[in-house]
């Protein structure tokens, strides 16, 4: 039996632009997703995913054909991709467990995919590098959801805080300790694919305008990367505000996000923005230790739910093995 876990993530800078060959900055958070896998003596794969209401879902190895329910798609596609690539197979018991709700947008799909593939590589004694784990995990996520830059997959594998370019062209670990981040959940579930499609339609209609916005976001990411290394939080906060301005121009913010963002600024945050695809999910604010309580209260008063997070945490790891 092998049990692995991988962290959720929060996008700090560069969402949407990163789908178009630009960089982003992402930090791993201490809400983890774990997967336990055991071999079976028959040809069956049995999945239990209590948080997704999946109980004893059975499928035989021969029926791993790409058509799965939404709740089991990432795990079963990961298993199939692993069997195909490493020319091995076995019946399996797979059980997933999440420390966070998939509704926050912390990246449960990528974390479960990475945990599953890491556990399989240990179980079948296949030595794979982090980059190889990234490639097979990213392929799995694309097989299921078709779109995505892979930043969430990289974050689940490498952890910490990463400078990342689309498809894993660059995955660079940033050397920092902590980020004084406050996370406010809007209470609204966002659909990443819909928002990515919306931006791609805009890109078709107004290529130059959207491309210019992405160039501006790219500059912000590059500048923010320099300042994060030196923990220049007040400057980083103003970059967040600027990034948010461009996200609004892309049409991916929402009245609920704007309300939380506005209230955090008013309460003295260094800066704030949405995090992820937009349309709902979470916003993030940077604040000094003195202003932390005030900013958190202001976000709550504006209707947000504060989610306590530790940032910059470890990537995928083995929890138990016997
Ligand atoms: O909504 P999330 O947290 O999955 O973030 C999506 C970020 C995008 O840049 C919009 C898409 C991507 O895959 O990079």
C-alpha cells in the first residue's frame, strides 16, 4: 500500500495570460489531497472517493477506455496513462481523501492526479523524475479537461512558490519563506473551462487588445518575481492591484470578487486581486501583520469567507508505504 499527498495551490500573478505562453507565479497551500493505492489479485479497479460521494465504484482494467464519470475521471485517466506508458497493470484499490472542498478552486483535480501518479510510480517501482511526473500528470489533466496551462500540476508536484511558463516550459522554484496572504472565498463556484473559453473568444474577436493585456500582465509577473524574492510586500501589493485591473479588462472578475477586493483595499491591504480563473472562487489580499485582522474582518463584512492558509508548502510526498 502506498499513500501519497499533494498540496492545493493559489495563483498569485498571471492567470489567463499563462494559457498564452506567458509566465505566472503560483504558491502551494497547506490544504492537501491524499490518495492510497493497493494492488488487488484480480482485474478490477475499485475507487472510493468519499468527498465526491463515490463508494466502491468498480471498473475492470479492460474497460479503461476514456469514458468515466466526472467524479472518477482524473484517477482513472491517470491509471490508464500510467499503465500505457510504463507497460504494467494490476487490479487496484484506490481511495482519495481531501482536506479541502473542491469548490474553493484550490486545484483538487490536479492534486488528485499528481498524488495518484506518484503513488503508482512507487507501487510499481518505476523511478520517474519530477519533470516526467509533470509530463504524465499534465497529459492526464488535458485528457480530461482539455484546457489548462499546467501551473496547478506543477504546484502539486514541486510545491513552494513557482515561476511557471505555459506547459512547464519553465518551472523555477522561488526562494522565499512566507507570504502574508489573506484568502477570501466568495461562496460562488467558478467554472475554469468556461472562463478560459470566454477569454479565447475575446482573443479571436480582439486579438491585439487582448494580446496587449497579456503583455502587460507578463511585465507585472516579471517585476513581481523580483520583488517577491526580496519580500517587498508593499510593492508586490501594488502589482496585485494592477494585475486585477487587467483581469477586470479581460472580463473575468465578478461583482462579488470586486466587493471583497475593494473592501480589503479600503481596510489597508497592500493590494488584492482574484486568484485563478475568476468569476467566483477566491480572492487574495496582501497585508502587514498589523493590518491583518482589519483586512480579514472587512472581507467578512463584505460577504467573504476567510480561509486560513499556509503558503509555500511542500509538494507531493509519500505519507505511508508498506
Ligand atoms: O481556476 P483555477 O484555479 O483552476 O485557475 C485557472 C487559471 C487559468 O490561467 C485561467 C487557467 C490555467 O490553466 O492556467
